[in-house]
């Protein structure tokens, strides 16, 4: 899929996203002495952000179109399942991506 | 390496090397995926230089490729990078004697890996010349990240579509998701966030993504409070990088 956005929109995302990210990084480093700690409720919420955002990001990419066995056996789902298994065993990005790509192409060839 | 460099800096560079095994493929994917999603080579490299945070860059590329609303793209980047608030707070005491300009530079270079290595080093020894070790790690990661993105851009443009290299993006997300799910509240978070995101996939502006993330975090906090033995949520955060 390629983006329908023009250069101006893409650069706007890059600059605004980059400035916001820099502000997050600088926050406590800059404020040290005035604010030393992340407030506890925010800290508690932040602990669950990675699991929530990553799951919400990937789930639509792997959701089957219908709840039939045939729809469950797409190359994408086979590749994703291989990747999850390897991520579980190795916790390594390189091996996970390799397993997922091999799974995808094997399934495309075989199914 | 030049022996005139501070030894602390050299230690940082050396300690960063094992991490590159994970960083290089990630950077290559960031480069390939940008081009595949229709960003120009300059925009893809610009994203790496300006944002310099892998997971959020891939999310932005993924969402731009799907023509999500621009606001949703930016909010997603911010939410993914919010974890760095904790790194910033945790490492701030070691940077307090530096000038504002050097602190800003250190902040720009802050990543999961640089934070983890530097904190492990600094808590062991109080007499260090503080920024050198951190900068050794952080600058090494920065250089390799940018070089990897450039290689990915060149390589990605030359590869036939049939290779489906864009599929590496959700695979990287899976590689990051699995280690982030290590206890019951985190599992509940991930399952509910995924279900809400899928149910809301048809919503305009990719609102399903944000809804899934918000509901998932709420479920995680609730599960942490309700499940016996999991204790105070703040404790779970301590070990979380």
C-alpha cells in the first residue's frame, strides 16, 4: 500500500512527531530538580502502553476476513504464527522477521 | 580506535556492538518499509533522523501507507514513545551537571538500549565522568540506525514487489509485542487491545487503533489491581525497560 498523502503532509508528520518525541525525551532531563519523578498513576499506565499499542497495531493486519478454516489459513496468518513462535523462543527481532518471511512465502507456495 | 578518546567513551562504543545485531535489521526494515509505503527516500531517512525511534517510525510508515488521518499518525507516534518519559526521569540525575545544550543532545539520543546500558553502568559507580559512556553507546546506535535506514532505502527500491518486504513491518511489531506480554495483566491488555482494534477496523481515521490502545491500557491497570498477588502496579514498572 502506498500513501496518498503529498510531501507537505508527510513532512508535517515527520516534524511534528519528531518534536513531540524530543519533548518526551527531554522532559525530565530538562526539569530535573523541579520534577524528579513520573507521577505514580501515569507510571502504572505507561507499563501497559507497549502491549496495548503493539497489539492494536498488528491485530488488523492478521485478522481473518471470515471465521472459516479457509480464511484462517492465509499466507499472512501462517507467517505471523511462525513469527510469534520464534519471538517466543528467541525474543530476537532478526530471527522473528526471518521466520515470518519464510512462513509467508512457504505458505504462498504451498497453499 | 583513537587512544586519545576518553576510555569511558570507548567502553560505551564497545558495549553497543552486541546490540547492533538487533538494531541493523530493524533499521533496514525502517528504510525498506518507508519506500514501500510510498515515502520518498529523503522522507524515509528524514523520519529516522528527526524521530529516531524505531517502533514509532514503523507505526507512522504503516499508518501513512493506509492513509490514516494525520492526527492519528502523530498521536500514535507520541503514545508509542511515551515510555521514554520513564527513561528521561530515571536518567536525569546523571545529567544534572551538564549544560542545557549538552543535555538537549543527550535527550535527542535517548533510546531503550542507550538508557538500559547507561543506567546499569552508572548505578554501579558514582565517580564516572558521566556523559561519555552514555554518548559512546548512544552515538554508535544513532550512526548505525541512520546508515541502516539508508541501506534499506536503496535496497528496498531495488527489490521486486513479489518479495513482500513490507510484511516485515507487522513482523517487527510481533517481535516487540511478544516480550512485552510477560504476565496476566499484560496478556489481558494485549488481547483486549487487539479485539477492540479489529472490531474498530472500519472506523474512520483509524480510530480503532487508538480505541484499542486506550481500552487495553485501562484493562491492564484494572487487571493489575484485581488479580491477587500481582501487587502494586508501580512495582511491575520498575523492572520494565
